[in-house]
């Protein structure tokens, strides 16, 4: 079973996705499943981790992600 997360994208609204590291070798995502990317960016205050909306590609603060209800 994939660990799903909900992103609250200001452009797309609620977007459901999964972390690619959550896939076991024998698992394949379904056609509606979308991969959520995470990346560390440098800012004037130091490194900042952001997640990418799988719909529009916008980088979002990690506070916009949550497990599904």
C-alpha cells in the first residue's frame, strides 16, 4: 500500500500523491497516483525543504502537506 499525502496547492487545491521512496519493488502506482517530489533549496536563512505539486509543478512549503483523512 502506498503512503498517500495531500498537498494544499494554492493553484490546484487539494492534490493527492505519494512519495516515490514508499514504493516497494513489487508495487506500481495506479493511473491516478502522482509522485510528490521533495528538494532542499538554499535561502538567505539557510536550507529550506520544499515539495513539488504533481499537477502544476509549483514548489510549496512542507507545511502544505498532510496525511489523508
